C-alpha cells in the first residue's frame, strides 16, 4: 500500500496500511484491507467527523458520562452507569457514511471522494433506546422524531445551529436503536463515539450520533443545519432544503474487495471473487457476480455466520480467469426483492451511491 498522509494524532492507533487518509477528519478503509471475517476491526474502521472530536478527557470516566433524555413522561439525565442497569442488547450493523461511493460520481460533488471504504461491519453492545424510553414513562404525545445531539464543544462566536451535530430520524427507527457503550468487544474508542453512541441500525452513518449527550422525542425535525439543509437528496445543481428527502434508510448494496486493481495483476486460473453485501434497512437476500462487465451473472455463495438483518454478509464466487482484462461487478438483492441498480441516483451531494456499474472493477489477469 502506498504511504499516504500520516494518521492524525487522535486516531494514531489506526492501522496506517489499512487507511486512506483524506483529511484529518475523513479516513477510509482501503478496499484491499477489508478482511474475510465479517467484522471490521476498529483499527481499520473509517472515520468521519463533522466537528473535531472532543478531548480525550471525556473517556476518562466513561460510566460517569451523562445523557439527557427528553420528550418522555419523566425526562431526566442518566449516567452510562445507570443505563447499564436498564438492559443489554448486542447487534452487528453496517456503519456507512451517506457519501460512501461519492468518488464515483463524474459530477465530482464537493465532500470526500470516498470509494468503498467509508463503511464497516461493527458489533455494538448497549441498551435498547425503547427500554430507556419505557423506563422513563414512555414518549410524550405528539412525538414524531427521535432527535439526538453530539457531545462536541461548539466553537465560540458562531450560531450553534450552523455547526452542531444534531439529527432527527423517524421515531419508528427507535424500534432497533441502541445506546451503545461497547464496540467490537471493547469500550467504544473516543474517535468512534465513546463513551456513548446512538446506533440507528439500517440508517446511514450521520444518524449514528457519537458521544451522545441528548436524546429527545420531538414533534419536529431539528433545525440544525446538518438536518435542515445538510444531508438532503437534492437535485443536481440545487441546494439542500427541508422538502427534500433526508439521508435516512440505507439501500441494498455490495462490492467486490478482491481481486482489486490496487493489489496488482492477478495470476490466471482459479480465482475466488470475494466481497460484502448488505441490505441496509432490510436483510440481504443474495448477490450475483459478473465477470463480463454485467452482461451475464452468476449467483455467489454467502460465507460465514449471519449476524442479522443489519450486518453485511461476505460472499465468494470461484471462477476461472484467463489472461487479459476482465470487468468484475456484483449486485445484491434484499429480502423485499429490491435489487441494486445499475445506475447511481444523481444528486447534488453525491449521497447513497449503490450503482453496481460505478462499483465495477477492471482487473488484469496475467
Ligand atoms: N456524531 C457526532 N457527534 N459528530 C460527528 O461529526 N459524524 C457522523 C456520524 N456521527 C458525526 C457523528 C457521520 S457523517 C458519520 S459517516 C459517522 O458518524 C462516522 O462514524 P465513525 O465512527 O466511522 O467516524 Mo457520514 O453520513
């Protein structure tokens, strides 16, 4: 792997060979670094920060971290220690930035030109939001959204609404949501949202609020810019506004991790085509692979355990490849029968790219 920019200090513990450092707040996993054991190790998981990460002192006393729960009959502040007494659930989810795949938009939207690596499959442990809500007497009448606020200290002298990380999702998203304190078997690293993170399974990255300090059931969506105008599916050339769809539920997607052009020429003969597939909000049902640029398709086999509806599955298809140039592609189908489209959905900010054609790979077999 070619050495890129150095790792920023707050994520100096990441594997430098696994990461593409775009900026100090945007790092993605190299396609060739994705392993074949389903879970993305923390050292290889992508990073996306809309604001600089808080000071490491916030993870000095994890159990003492406080979250204010509002929009319930008995609103109050709870510590992580108290949350731990309320319940426990563990689940695997695909954490994927809304802009993953933006790098394949020919229109070059502003924002990080992610390829496939602004995503990972992560195991979280925490308490279901539903359990917390019920313990506090249930939702207030008229609540339509679940609105969550990140724990960053906001810069002085600017309108907090213009920078704060605060997102609203439909309250139905609460059904499987988690207030998580553990990730891949260890306390959540600060960079990934420790001491406490909201996990909204099936929803794109931005809705999974790190270092969450407030969770509220609200009648309206927040008017923070990141919700009002940001992260909207806007027609090309247009600005975001609240009438446009917000980036919420993720759609079915897959990509090939190996063989990849970045790993050099592929020896001819028997080749195992490997990748990952997930359904987003629904479970993934199957995945097909093409070795002729999408003219013909063969069904790939899922390998490894099924970690549930919100996790990804690895797939493999053994093929014989002869010397020459081959274009490999894959397309997944979810449990509702939705199939990954050939074309991307054009939008101004380059969100939700699930196009199988954009994700196809041209490899050289020798
Ligand atoms: N949270 C907070 N608090 N802050 C910030 O900045 N970001 C977002 C999420 N959350 C933030 C939050 C985003 S945007 C994303 S993707 C994610 O997160 C990431 O994660 P990680 O852990 O990987 O870093 Mo796009 O849609």
